[in-house]
């Protein structure tokens, strides 16, 4: 199957003025959004159109090149590329030119970091010197930090960029055998933690504050590295977000220890929950469908409103696209949780996150996980093809779907399973339906009978219950008998982006209540799929709304209780 100009980002032709308000970062809540690491120069018009309409942005492009892409999408993002703590002879972009400031920087010996032998510290693989970005309190010890900030802002403006990708910011890029000559700070954990990382944080804060003070709203996005060094105390959230490089694994031949994967994903979740811009960049081979899906599923576990995916397989500069990007899962049924532990599904032995149109499962372990029963039929998504987008703006790739009731997840793998129907299904019966004899009451408000009528589409498109203004809203279902409860589903009003907070409780007698789930914190939208593991017995199920960020009431479309 050849895909040409597949469904993609919405195009806004109201271009911001050069140097004016920067372009918005597209919302990724309800779809996979793609950020390309670096596009090649000299693309055909068809390729430029493809990039503009299927990706949100890129980095390191000359002004004339980015303008040709923005002819198709004026909000296409581009980041200026600049080393964060290093400098060398390699050229970089300033406006429409590849230039170098090495002669200027090289003449400022005091700007360079020197070791105990007065030698410059040199990153050998990439041929640049580490700069002295140390601080005494909030005061830089050299003039380099201010030089970096001043020149970076000017270069962003000259190329009509939207921010900076500050490469090799964290210690991943220059410590432990990567420099020669090196520095004791870069070869010893305690030395690094005591002497380098505090200054690195102060340097990041200075950049952040300078960008925040600049009215143009440019974003400071450092390369955060792999986030798998447990003792590293760097403030990863110092900027507006950043790139997690080697997301989910090093490459197709080198996988993470499960504990490293968990540490990386947990730290990624913290950034997402802080509303940071997070770019998840993985390096699978084009043929490596297992790790492509592993990276995609891991991304979906943490995805928020500004989370972007890049599968970089064919080279550092490439226009490539993968069918995994087109999976239509819709919006997650809940926001990114406080901890990865909250996504652990012990009954299946995997990490799980529920979406409007399906579920995502991840097995980061070193052994295969076999799920003997999924409880219902799902459609397993399988990708084929993908990679280079040719001169005509086409790529070969497709998704196929197979019905499954069991699943085997090999080590370091993921799966995307779509619901067989639009609403999440259950293998048990919806016991709450009025047609089965169940009843519903509420402490105030109106229309509560609509919550158990089995309809989502009556009236003005929704049936819903809302409590009276400025009053706590509690609605209680009486199942008329004690049942074994396996799952509770609550559809919160989802006609817009409002969120609510609530808790659900159960009782066998209507007097003594047990908390099933407490979501009185966080931002909860749409379908709430609460799977009971283990199952429990109850006759009464009640939901209490505690907060709505848009209206002073608890707004629910449907309330379902599954069991037997």
C-alpha cells in the first residue's frame, strides 16, 4: 500500500511575523505527533508538502529551506541547533548561512573548561571542547554563558526559528571516557555530582530565565540524553522540555535493562505531567518492527498534550515516515499518572494504558509475557513497510489488524490493541443498565436516570447528569443484588477539553463504603476505565464529583458497572 500525504497536522495559514510570536506546538492528546530530527536540504516540492502536512517540525534548517516548507504549513516548527556546553570548528546555521564562530570563541581561553593540568577538556568523538559554564551561586565564572545566550537568541531570530535544541546539555554527552584530555569531574560520580551538576543546573536556569524574559516566546529544549543514570541529580525540567534520546532502547542491537527502561519512562512521565515539551527519539532499524512498536507503545504510555515521537532509522538527515504514526487510538482515558507504577497491570504482568479506541501494552522485561485471556476480542495492530519518503511524496507502509483474545509479548516489546467497538468493551455484563432492573439516585441535580439508559447519543448528542451548581455531586447505582465487580466505566462529559476530578466507592449494604479509586487530583477526561484487580463484591456503586475546571458541577454522560 502506497500512502501519499497521509492525514496529518492541521495547517494554519496565519503565519507569525519573523521574530514575532512563535508558532504553537500542536496538541498531541488525541494522536501521535511526529517531530523529525533533521530534514535534508534539496527536497522536492512533493516531499516538502509531505513533511509540512505530516510532521509538526524539525531542527537545523536554513531560512530559505524552512520557508519552502512553511509555504504549505506556516506553523511548521523549526529549532535552531546549538551545542549547549561545547564549542568546536563545525559550522552551524545563522539565517540562511552555514557559519562558524570558532575564531571568536577560540581566542577566549578563559571560556574553556580546564583540567588540573591546565588542559582543555576535549570531546573526542564529536571534536569539540567543553566550555566553562561553572557558576558561583547565580554568577557565571566566565563570559561564555552570556555569550551563548546572546548569540543563540540572535540566531533563532535570524533563521525565523521557534527555539533552540541545545545538544549535549546533560552529562550523557561528555563524561566517562568520552573526553581526552578529560577532567576528574567527568570520571567520578561524586566529583560530578558535587562540582559539575550544580553549575549545569545554574547554567540551565540562566538560559531559561533569559528565554522567559524575551517577549518572542522562544523555547529552550536541551538534549536530555537517555535519563537512565540513577545517580544523576540534574534538573531535567530546567527548560521548556527537551529530547529524550535513545528512547526505550539504545538501538536495535542494544536494549536497556528493564530497570533502566523504567527509570527513563518514569522521568519522562514527570516531564509530561509538568506540561513540558517532550520529544521521544528512538533509533530502531527500518526492518525492526518489534522495536519500532516497542518505542511507539512506550511513547503512548507517557504521551500528554505536547509529546512527540521520532523513529530515526535511515540516517541523521532523512525524510522518513512509519505507519505506526497513523494508529488512531484517540485520547487517553486519563492523564499521565504520577508514577509508572500507576500503569502496572498486575493481572497481565505488563504496563497498560487505556485510550478511547483501544489499549497499549508494554513488556520491558527480559522474559516473554503470555496473557492467556484478554477478556474479550481485540484488534491487534501490526505495521509493515515504512521508511524513506520518495521524490513523489509517497512512502510504502500500512497497518493490518487481527482479532485476538490471547497475547504473547516477547521481551522488550509492545502492542496496540483496538476496541472492537467505539466504547471500551467488557467480557462481563453491564449490571448498571436500567433495563436490567438497576436504579440510580443522586443527592441533587437532574437527569441522573440517563446515566444508566445505555445511550450516548440522545438529545443534543449526549445524555448526561449534572449536579446542582456549587454543590458536591454524588450519584449512586443500586444493582439490587450483590455481584462480583470486575470493571467500572464512567464517561465524563467530553464535548470539549474540560477535565474533572472524582472518586468511586462501593458497598454491599449501602452503609459501609470502600474506596474503589480516588481521582480527586489530576485531570480526568472522557472514558474512565477502572479495571478491578482483584475483583470485589458490591451491590452499590457511587461516584462523587469533586472538581470541574469549566463548570461548577459534576457532568457525567454514562455510568457502567461490569460483573457477574
